C-alpha cells in the first residue's frame, strides 16, 4: 500500500510548497477560520491559539489526491478546514475498503506518542481539501503546556470511538433500508453545518459505488434504496449528488432509531 504522495494543487495565494502562512496575528488568522469554534481549537484561550498559530501551515489537495498512504510513517497533526477525506484500508488480495470519512473540523493525525506510528489507513481527498497542519513534535510540546487542548483531543477520540461502535451496529445488524437512511442522516449532520452556519442543501461527496463500499451493500441495492427515499419524498435530490432537503423525522424512522 505504500506509494509516493501526489503533489498538491494549491489555489493562488501567499503560501508556496506547504510553507508557513505569513505571520498574521492569531486573531487575524484564527478568528477568520471557518472551523474556529467547531474544531479542537474551539475552547482555547488567546495564548493557546497563538501557540498553535506559530506552528500552523496550510496544505491543499485536489479531489482524488492522497495525503498519506497506509503503512507510511504518520504525518503532521491538523484540522480539515475545507472538504472531505476518506480513510481507505487495503486487504491482502488488493481490495480496498473505505473505513471512515473525515469532514470539515475533523482532526487528522495518528497517535500522540513521540515516535510516529505507521498509518493504519490511507487518507485520500474525496473533494478538494484544505488542511491546517502542525508538526508532530512541536504540537506535542504545546499539548504538554496546555492541558485544555489535550483534554479536547481526548474528547474527540472518545466521540470517534462511540461513532465507530455505532457504525459496527449499522454494518452488523441493520437492514439495507436502515443502512442507507443512517448514511443519509450522517451526511446531513456533517454537511448541513458549515462553520457556525446551518444550510438545508448539501452535496453527497461519495458516488454510489463508494457509498456501497462504506456501508457494506451492493451498488444496485444502494441505488434502489436512494430511489425509494426520493419517491417517498423523504429526500429531495437534484441530480445524483445534490440534496435539496430532507424530511428529518421520517429519515430517522427509516434508519431504525
């Protein structure tokens, strides 16, 4: 599963080659960040934000590019500030499995130990992706100085563990209808909120084959269940990927909650 990391495609701007951003003040850079209040940075004081701001660098990936490959030494820590990424794991026979998705405000980085472990999964950009990254060892030094940041990371880890257990129930117990409805609820929860703003419509970042892979169904089954949600008026689609609106109460019922 090892391989060279694809080159980043970056929008025009003052940053080149992943170098640190120009030395704006913490308030100028961080307060204008779309995920300032929803990421691990959300509960930090001015001093803590300034400490992270001094380390931060931006990285851009185009849709389809790979940030890290499974088996590579774990890279920097950071937040996804825009876009969606997928976690992909390979089997010995060469098949690939989507084992997770990362959305805006999610934390990226494996292991907080000083020696970086190997990545358990590849991290690939599903959409154009922007990352705010912090070098591993300096970031760990900041954690040692500011326990509130470490506590927020621990809470994130516990939230991820709870979601992983819920997803195991989905894969092991739920019907096809319940799986697709649960997937749509998850997309709505993560994609209808951007920064501090709620929006009714959103784009599903995965294609039908990727959805099938992620929730353990066939492509045909996913397509049938999506069509059923549309015909029943529970999800209003515009095209294959754009969701205009959902009937949340009926979708929760279909998901079996």
